[in-house]
C-alpha cells in the first residue's frame, strides 16, 4: 500500500471509533453517605461500574432496528380491533336508541288523545323531552358511524 492509502485507512478507522471515544469508556454510579446518587464517566472511589461503551451501542442498535417494524404492525392490528369493537358498540347503542325513540313516540301519541288532566300534561312534557333526547342521541350516533 502507498503512503496516502495507509493515511486514508487510518483516518477511516479513527472516524469509525469516534463515537466510542466521544461517549466515554464507562459509566460509574456513586452513592454518598446521605443517599445522593452521582453518575459520572470517571471512576470514583466506592463507586460501581454500570456499563461500558462497547456493550451499550450494539444492544441499543439492534433494539432500534427491529422495534419500529414490529411496533407498527401490532399498532395497526390493535387499532383495527378497537375500531371494530367501537363500531359494534355504536351500532348496538343506535339500535337501542331507535327502539326507545319509537316506544316514547307511541306513548306520547296515546297520551295526546286523552290529555285532560294536569298529570297527563306533565307526562306528555316528560315524554317529549325523552323523545327529543333519543332523537339527538340517534343523530350523534349516526354522525359517529359515518366517521368510521
């Protein structure tokens, strides 16, 4: 090899090992008498060595490379299951509200024919408010179902 080739090779090797040099060689943990915890890259008397730079980058790189793909697939599956369950719940609530609306309208029409007493007028007003509430619930549920 020529002199420039060797120099280029050595520079490349130096750049390859640069992250390890920047990160430091190890991390130390020291707990003092008061229970205060200190983390440092310098050895301290009575401190314990937690990790070295040679082990950390390799394990974290593997985790990062595989995590997004698995996480994305499982997230999509979980989300689709949630949407199906949500649709089932909304459709069930819609059916229930429609039945309650129909029953309330029927009761209201029966009372409208014989609305002479004050008690019946109160019942009529109560049934009208119930019917309006069910009607609003039906609108809201249909709106939610169109969003899915």
